[in-house]
C-alpha cells in the first residue's frame, strides 16, 4: 500500500500539493514513485517561470520510463528543489518531504478545493 498523507491534495496525474502559507508545494506521490521505480534524473523548471493550467513543467526519468509533471493550476514557480539535480532519488526515498519538486503561488489559491483529499486519492488508485 502507498503512503498517502492526510492534509494534502492529490491529482489524477499522481502529484501532491501541500498548502504552505500563500504557496503550494508540489511533488509526486508515493504511488507514482513506486510505479516509476528508481528515479535517475529530473529536468527541473526555472524559478520565476509562469505556468498555465496543466502545463508540463518537469520531466522525471527513471530506469523504466520518462514521465512529464504538470502544473495542476496556473501560477508562478517561487522555488525549485535544486537538491534533486544531484539526488533525484529523493523522490523515491522521501516523496512528501525532501523529494518535493517546486513551490508555486497560484493565480487562484482556492482552486485546490477541486482536488482529491487522501481518501479520494486512495479510491482513485484502488487502495
């Protein structure tokens, strides 16, 4: 079974969002990292990039495949987890902590209310 923490939001694309002040922190879920297996590289976006709804902003490469990561909502990237450049495996070992990908300010902070909570995500992935 996947680790699916309460108090976060989840997308059908297997990303998590955690509200932190006026920003959201975004990463991939434990389910996603298990599906990808060993993550070996991530192509990160630049800090300050402005994204539209569902715009691809990163690519995660594993020994198995390459997968795009999408911005669930429009907004601006305020921070990028540069530690992933040297240690992309953090997304495997600590997907909800040190393995976060970006921080963003959203054009519409209330948009997250349409996302799944932990129970909804568990149902989505059949757990």
